C-alpha cells in the first residue's frame, strides 16, 4: 500500500528524519505531551484565541509544536555549525584534553553538549586575547544567568542596546563594559 502525504506533512516528516536520534526523541516526547492534553491551559487558550481570532484545535497545537521544535533544532544546528570538539580546543590552546572541560565549568569558555560531547563555537577564540579567547568573554559568561544555550543565543544575536551589534562583535570592538552591563540584566525578572 502506497501512502501519499500532503506537502506540509511530508515537509514535517522530512525535517523529523533529518534530526539526530536524540533530537527525534525530544520531539517525540514533546508531541506526546501535547497530544495527551485533553485541554490546555485556559490562559494559553485565551492568548491563542486573541492572536488567531479563534480557538486552536488539538491538531493545530501538534502542528505548531512540530514547527516550533523543527525551527529550534535547525537554529541549534546553525549555532553549532562551526563548533569544534574539546580535542580541537586543547590543540588550539596547547592544553590537555581536560582543560576545555574545566574551562566550561569555570565559565571561561562556552560549549553546548551535543550527543554527549561538548561543542565549542569557534568564534570565541582569539589568539591575541587573554587565555586564547575574546577579551572579556569569561566575565560576560559569568554575568549571564541563563542556560548555556541561551547564552549562545544572546551572544550571537544583534542587540539594539549595542547599536545592533551582536555582543560578540561588540566585545571584539572593545565594548566590554557595555556588553557586561547588558549581560547583567539578561534573565532578570
């Protein structure tokens, strides 16, 4: 029996199949949570209705969850596209393989775990910077009171308070104090 999928479902299936096994498991868990809800949070329903002008069906909620998760994983892959392994970091910095892990723990380097291994964005390294990273980056990492993934997002997105430079670009231009002031309010309620 041949099953023909509508274009949107085929696109979702293709995006799902492009994910790693870990990502597919996370998507499956999230979809199970959404699909198992008989009713959603009334506040969310009210917000969705005010935005869409109507209530959102369970099927639409699942489709929105798929689209959101797909965009999230695509963005994550883009952020880590030029990331390097701990071994490569150790080679670049002339240290042991353990040192990059220790520096993640002390917040003098940023890395994201991907399939159980640290991935280090290459943009943070600077041969003229202290300890081989962009000057000021460790102070910024310590000031940011959010997850490492959120730190990575914040550091690489244009910031209107930094003249639309990314915080990384501003650090490279010597704007440590301005970036630090912004970093201190990230995650503050």
